[in-house]
């Protein structure tokens, strides 16, 4: 061994990188708890992920294609060519206000017969991200696998188009061949140890779904192939690791995504998170009179926005007349101190042209800016093809030039675009309240599955008896804290909010947070207990599937006395809440009696 190679291997080991034997390497997180392994076994390139020596992802294959060439099957050499440490510190918006993370990173050269490619890997104490690089373009497909340890519970939903399937519980080792999963997929690896599989940095590539190829293994399934010109850099494949608190506070998806785009330099004051009223689920037709009424209600409630949904395009006999009438509604809301979001379909729909071309989109944005619209809700993508993904990226870039916020609907999972384009203030990709009923089983699963990877426009919070399902009013109020969305669109009837005795309390709940803490009692599909801080004020929210009594420590609070106000279930009456107040300190423990599908919310002010 020459001195140069010897020194390289020494650097690898000291910095968290270890050469196990020829064509086999490990890369450790800065805290040395997470280990990424990569090796060649009988010509096949395999990777593993472990946490404290416990298997998280068993030996899985690196396999992808460029043109007619399949990569990862006939490997003859593997070597590290670059190692570095990545420190990140940037503002975020959602579960917490800032992220500070450090990664150990490496780039490996892979000889694949006559071809070669590279793998870039980032490892932190809360997970791993990896992607593939190549110097030549062409038609690209991905067949990476994720092999799970047998006998582990996992939660997945089967919609891979618009991502509105119900999350169900499965067991690794019992997956049905061909079973589909639209990420994220969350796996319970051990007591208080979870893994979550998803992707990040998706900007101009086909989106990644997963498909079971054997009882314990998922393989990547792209929504069509991607076509790449010049050098190829795939999106990142992400495996988050940790307890439930670590998952909720995990930033890997945004960390590996591109930093904030240049278009936002010194130009972000118009991106204002807030709450919105919405007529759709409240069963008010989208008429001019009703939209003015909802703006009145928004003003009375102190809500920032009114969302004018599908229907406004038919207000006039011509397109121009419809825009004039919409301007009348926007101007009316402005007089009330309320801003307006408007709905628009991506495809042609009900005789109205969509905005699926750059020319149509630009013309639409120009009109939005002219009449003073604050944001747009763009709907019915229904796919995750490269064309759709590229369109959404370009839409955010162009919308920023017109100072428009964006809420994507009928769309796939978040993949970190909100870091690059902070004007993406909401994204659906979730089984939401618009399906006509609240489900406590979904509400106690999605905080640790779908919401982990980014904001979701669930359109929560209704007191309408025909939409509450079995959930209680306290449960509904708690979703305002549990469900993360900077643009929080209320799905209920504003008139019921105005008349509710707890109105002052629930209208004080913010939409972005400085800090979030998942309490130990939380269990996927059973109970969610989360404390979130905004400024000096803490909110504690609990939602449950089953009736139970729990005790929660208040050790998330700071020093000193806090005055608190709470809203809780009324036993035997899902349509009423009881309110209380008192003084609390961080050494206190509170006892909560939860109804079936119940909830509890408290605010703490020092």
C-alpha cells in the first residue's frame, strides 16, 4: 500500500469513514450512531443502514439505468474519491424556525464493466441520504431497493398519483408482491426506534414511488422515466432514523435540497403564513355574494385569507368578465383587511382552459398580480411524472416574480421544494377532510408519516356534525396544532367558529412554530401528544383513537410560572368542550381523560 492510499484510509476512519476491506466501506454520522455501508457482492452493489449496530435497512441493491445500460449489476471496483463535512444553518418554516445539522459525506466511484458512475452519501445522527451521479445523460430509470428487517410494523398508503390513500399498518416479511406505496413509509424498527423512507431534491426528474418485490423489500418505481441532458444527478433517496420526536424534527429532506433561490433575495416580505377560511366543505356555493360573506367572516375572526375555489371562472359570460367580478371580490376583501387566494386547475376542466403551458401560466399570473391576488391554489396534477415535477418547480420560480404564494393540490408528496421556493406555503398529497369525514385512525398516523416530510393541506378543523365522524370537538381543535401547514386552510363553517365558546382560544393558535417536542406517550395509530412553541408561548395538543387516561410531564416548559388555558373533552358529548385554566411549572404533570377519538389542547404563557 503506498503512503497516499494509507493516509486516505486513515482520514476516512478518523473522520467517520472506515474501509472494512477491499470494495467495502462504512460512513458514520458525526455522533457515530448511524452507519452507512456499501460493498460489492458477486458484482452487485449493495448498501446497508444501521443505528447503534441495529439493522435499519438490510442489504439492498443499488441499481439504476441510463439509456440501455443498467448500472449496479456488474460492478468491478469501488473507491472513495471525496470526503467532506457539511454544516447547515438556515431558517425554516413549519415545525421549527431554524435548522442546524452536520453531516459526514462521501462520494464513491463505481466501476461497472465498461461504465462508471458515482454515489454521493450524506450521513447524520438522524439518517442517511444518497443519490447517483453520472457524466452522461439519456433516459434514466431507478431500481434501488429498500430491504427491511423481517417482522417490523410499517405504515404506508397506496396512492402513487395524487397521494390521497389511507395509511394502513403492515408487517415486513408479509408484503404482497406488487403492493404499492406512495412515500413516505414509516417503519418501527425497535422500541422507540423508527425509520422513514422517502425522497428529496426532486426538481426535474420523475417522482419515486415504492413497489414490493418480495415480502420484505420495496423497489423504487418511477412515474415514467426521466430524461436528463448532460450530467445526471438523481434525486436523493432518504432514510430518516430516530424516535418519533426525531422524525418530526428531521430536516434531511430540506437539508439536501437546493438552498433558497436567487429570486427571493431581499424579496420575501410578501410570503406571509396565516389562516384561511374556505367555503367548499362548508357547502357554500362559490358565488360572488358567498365569497364576500366569507371575507366578512374572515375579518370578524381575524383570519388572514379567504380561498375562492373552483367556480369563479364561470361568474361572467366571458373570461374577462369573470376576472372583473373576481377583482370585485378581491377588492372587497382588501377593504376588510383580508387577502385572497384563488383556485385554478392545471389541466383544462369544465370548459375552462388550464394553465398547463408556460404561456397560459404566465398570462394567469399576470392577471392575478393585476387584481391583487395573494396566492394561487393549483389543482389536479394527479401524477408525479418528470413533466409535472418540472412544471411545479418552474411554477414556483415564476410565481415568485409575481409575488404569489402557491398551494399545490391533487399532487404528490413534498420533497424539499419549500426550502428552495418558500412561496410554496402548502401542498396537499394527503387524505384530507375534503373526503367528507374525519378519521381518528388517520389523524393519529399522519403526524408520523406524511407530515414528517413536509407541510400538508389537510383542510382540518370542523364542527360540522356530518363531517366530524367520531372525533370530538377537542380533537378537531387539537388538529390545528398537530397538523403542520404555514397556510392553514380551515375546512369548517366560519359561522360555527364565531359562535363557539372556545373561539378566542382556538383562534390564537399560530400556523408556524419555533420549536416542537413529541412527548413519550405518543404511539403511531394510538395517540399523538405534541408540544409546540411560538415565541414564548407553548401549545400542548393531544389526539387519540381510543378512550384513555394519560399523564403528561410539562418538562418542555421553561423556568418560572406559566398561566395556562385548556380545552378538553366532555365525557359522553363529542359536540361540546370544557375549558379550564390555572398555573403550571415544568415539574408538573397533568392528567388527561380522553374520549374515544378525543383530544385536548392547552396554551401556556409566562
